[in-house]
C-alpha cells in the first residue's frame, strides 16, 4: 500500500517536472526569438520579413549548437586526473 502511494506521488512529481521543463523551454524560445527579432531590425508583418527573421534565428540556434559542441569536445579532451606533483600529506 505504501509502495503504491509512493509510486503515485512519484508520477505526480515527474509530471510537474515535465510541465516545468516545457514551460522553461517555451519561455526561452519566446525570449530568444524576440531578442533576434529586435536585433535584426526586420519586420515580421510581411512574409519575407518573417522568413528572414526565421533564418537568422535558425542560424543563431545552429551557432549555439556548434559552440556547445566545441566546448564539450574541449572539456572531454582535458586531463581530469589528479595532479599529484603539488600534493603532500602532512
């Protein structure tokens, strides 16, 4: 009986975390798209302007992905072992 209650509570928490993650992702999307829109000085009232802002936004997202990959590969290549040359036990 206790296990069933814990399982139900775990599902509720899992759903709340999912909804929170989706809300954060949507909020970040809206704010980042707005940022790109205002920086590009384009108008989204026309089809061509909307396509132009969309292309700039997708290019911006692509660059973020590339930068994330570069940082990740740099971190993976680092020697994360202990440096024992300056280590002494007292």
